[in-house]
């Protein structure tokens, strides 16, 4: 049986994918998506938290993806992989109750299920570099992580 947070991440991926494709307003898409789908409340809450968090911080997250993906433009990264990176980076930066290694492992597992053959190692590499940067800066006063001023302090 799949855990609630894994299901929440997979649901968030599907919603973020739909937002990328349709360009619909977040609230409208979220409202419409629950009409057809029955999911446990905990799964829904976690996926909504991920989606709304990503959309709130999308420009900052996309800047990180672009800067840490080593010469890959955001448009060149597949839509599935781009959205897995988005929710995982949101988790790393803002959901500090989830251990970074859990976030990375979960993102890699979702990538194995939905992404290309290269996606798990690509995503693991980017997220691991971001995690190391966060850990390096954790002792500092909140500063920018390549433009992100919301870096949690230790």
C-alpha cells in the first residue's frame, strides 16, 4: 500500500502537470480536480499544500531549477521532471518537518514511476546539490540561495 504522502506527491505532480498544460487558475483546477477524484483527506491536504506552495514560489523555484540543472534550460527539462523538481524543491525549502533525504528519495521514486529512464538520476543530482547548499548555509542568517530569500535557518 502506498503512503499518504507518496500519493499526495503523485497527485500534486498530476495537478502541476495539468496547470502547466492548461494555464488554468490554481483554485479553479484544484476545485475541478476533486469532483472526479476520491482521495483521503490527508492525501488531498498534502497535495494541495504542495501545489499551492509551488505556485506561490514558482518563479523562485524555477530560477533554482535553471541554475542547478547544469546548462539545461527550464523548457528543455521534460514537463514531468520539471514538476517533480518543483514540488521537491518546495519541500526542501519550506517543509522543514520532512527530512531532506526523504524528500529526495520520494522525488526519485515518483520519477521512476512517471519520468523518463534518465529522470531519477537527473532529479537526484539536482536535489542533492540543493540540499548540500541548504546545509552549507543553514548556520548563516537567512540569505539568498541564488535569489531565494526564504532559506530556512537552523
